[in-house]
C-alpha cells in the first residue's frame, strides 16, 4: 500500500549525507578546516569527487588559489570538532589548535591531513563550476591515507565501520547503525536447507 504524499518545495533532500572535514592551505597561506556535507564520488576510474562551498566561506578562496584539498572522514570521536569547524570561521580561529587536531603531511598535496581522521583523501582541483549558492570543486583523487589499525591484514579490506563513522541528516549528526547486508546480498544463492526427517520415520 502506498503512503500518502504531500507536495514539498524543491530542495536538497538527499539524506543522509556524508559529513567530512576538508583541510586546505599550505605553509604560506596557513592551514584551515571546513566542514562539508555537500560532497560525493563522481567517477571510479579515474577516481574523482566533488565538494561544494559557498563563495563567502574562508576556505573557498584558499582552495581556489592552491587547487588542492584533503577530504577527512569523520567519526563519533570527531563529532564535536566536525560541528565546530562548520560554524566557526578560519578568519577568526586556528581550527587545528582550537579543536586539538594534528595537521600531518600529505603524500601528494601541500594541504595537510587531519591525523585523527581514519581516512584522508588527497585531491587536486580539475574544475570549479559556479552553480548558485555554492561553487562545485571537481577534483581528482591523487592519494589515500588509511589508519593502519583499521586494515584487515588478512584481506586488505578497510574496516571503516569500526571507527564509528557519522553522517548528516537535515541539520543533525548521526552515527551509522546496524549492518543490513553487503553489496549483492539480495541476489546471492542461499545454501539449500537440509531436509528434516519425519519423527516417525525409521532410521
């Protein structure tokens, strides 16, 4: 049975969304962190992603000038810092210092990693597209930095769920919940059930 629908004004209603801390800048311009929910993967090969930033935000001009940034995935332990870095401006605060975060050297870009994040995605800007309230930065992923403690040494898989990732849902932050299934589980063949013997059947 279909639920009743109510007409709603057009808007950004694709939730939940990943919430990430994007670090930017270099030793000359100074480091900064901006919290972003408008981010996503756009291509697998070559790996590419986007972030969207309002032009008036402090990090906008830094990234536009340097052409680099790092997407740092967030966790329950980083929830307060994630929110704080989204409401405070780098014009007024050293966000790394205020939140007790550690800027660490990246592999390929001059922008710093956030050491406390379990996964850091180094990006180089390919294109900037003004879209309205936000400018979209299209970027190529040039390096990945993963927390060694979250890598399954037997399979090489990255166990991000164990880090307690968080997401953004219409103005609120949530941690991820119960596992429902892995990719492809809906079409997997299930093992045939063993036939039960009739209680009255002779062995």
